[in-house]
C-alpha cells in the first residue's frame, strides 16, 4: 500500500494553543513510516509546516504520490499532543481538499483519541486512530479494518468504535532517520536560550509516557504508559542527526528521567540538547553528568510552591519547596538554562511566589509567572469538573477557560476565540 502521512501547515490565529508555533519534526509520522516500510509498504511524509507548503502545494504533492491511504494529524507533532489546539479548523479544511485523492482518509491525534465521535463528526475522514498511531497505521495498511482495535470508523450510516486508545511497544523502534533536506530546513532550536542557533535543530524521543499522573496532564488516552528505548539506539539516532549537521536536539519525552547509560553515550558527541523533567528526580551527581553530556536547557515542572498545592495537582513530590529551589540552583551550575514551570493555584501566596522567583533569578534560574490551567479533555482535572469527555468536551473546556480568566500566556492572542468562532465557515 502507498501511504501519504500529511502534516498541515499550521496556523494559530485566535487559538488558545499553548505549544510552540515553530515547525518541528513530525515524530509520530517518522515512527509510522519506519513501521510501514518494515511491513513492505511505501510511505512518504508531506510536511506543510516545515516546508511552508500551502494547501494547494500539499494537494499537488499528495496527488503526485497517488496514495492508497492518506493520514492527517490533528495536532502539531507528538511533542504537543498534550497541549493541542482545541480547534480542528486546519486539519478539517485540508481533509476536505484531500477527500477525493484517496479511497481511505484517516486522522490521528489527541482529539480522536479522547473524543472519537466528536472528531469524526467534524472531520470528513473514513477512520480515526485512537491513541498512539504507528502500529495501528501499519496494521491498517496491511488490511485490517473492521476488527482493528483502537479504530473509530464509519460503517454505512453508523459509527463504530473498536475498544479504546492503543499504545505501541515503542521500545523496539529502530533509529528514526530523516532526509538531509529536512534537517537543513529545521532552523528552530526548541526551548533553547543559551545561544543563538549556529546550525540546524531536531527532535528525538528517548522515552514515551510518564509514570506520574498529574491532574493537569492530558496524556491518558495517548503516550501514557512509561517506556524507554535502548540507550544505544537513541544515541545512534542523535549521532546520525549530528552527522547531518544538527547541533541541537530536543527530547520530546513527557519526562526525561535520569539514565546514566544514555547520558554517558551522549558525552563526546558534540551535540547540545534540551529536556523537560522533574527536578526532584535528579541527584546532584546526575545533574553534573547531564550537563557534561551536552544538556543546555532544562524545563522543570514545579507547578506549585506549597506541599498542599503540589498534592492537589497529584505531583507526588517528596521534596520541600526550599529543597526544590536548591536543586534547581544546583542544576544551573551544570546547565546554562534552567526553568521552573509554575501553574496558578489557589494555595499559592503571591508574596511567596515573588520571593521564590527572586531567589531563583538571583542564581540565574528562570521561574515563570504562574499561568492559568487549561482543563484539557482527557485530563484528571477535566474529569473532576465534568466527568468523562463527551461530544462538547473541547468546547466546554475552552468556554470555561475564557470565562474564568482574563490574563493569558504571552504567546496567545489578547483574547482567544471560542471554538464555534474558530471552526466556523470562513475561518
């Protein structure tokens, strides 16, 4: 089967989207292509975002490939599935344009994983993959359909949902390779602030999922169970990217946990990297190794400055607030940029936050002004407020957020639009 994996050219006008708006490698499609080709299929990735293709360009490339199946993602890369744009404006418009270019049009992403019926009602597709998509796509291309777990599809006039979201084995993925042209175009260095880029960037995935279950994290329907790839495979992937000219990689792992073997293999490769993690899981000697391995950026989730606040967020953090500050300061001795992420919670005192941030900033550690929490469908916070997600889950979450807060992230528009406005005709 010939499979076209399509990443739209994303636009975010009026969106509440919290993720980075620069192009990143579509890692889910890189993994899917590897499994499809291993199963004997021909697969190509058409990335409208990285290559700045308009919809007409994308359609022309798809048509030239003559696919038996087209796959469209509803969120920009695995890195941002947990904080996806609530709206389906961009993939829906592209899906309409591609509808007649293939007998089988499929969507993947967090929307269909969490609310498959609602996503199917908005998208002109034949099927939606629920959960991590690589293995399901490979099985779908090999002929499975009506009995395939993790698939939502139209059967005549009825909607069928086979089981729930699926997880891949992940640990057996090979080295994910990208054409040299792709790396050369990847100018963005995600979450890097220590130096201006001198060469291309890239993304890598060492682990998937997270052993923790924080209340605000919408990962349960995709990328939930923690798995780790062999350190030797990850290091080989990083080395291959370095050989293509990449000078920086960002690990898209939900949580980059201490892994002495991997860090030892990265030492000496001459490549810089960034991670997102929890600082309470790193001992001082491992932070020293992290810096020596090439880490130049740490984004550490602290979230709340009281034990009660962290407990309410289900953080399972055993460190005190002062100990967290000390560990962040220790990290800064080895890693050029260290950030502590804070979330706006009712238990945190503004004066405490100001003092804590000032102390960290005096040691070169950045701590953000606490930001309001968005109750993503599929997160424990969403269930606490409204129960299981239904057909109006994304609309409900966005309305709640817009009605509850007047200040937004500095990367967002002054007043994000509601979902009906974003997904309405003419936008």
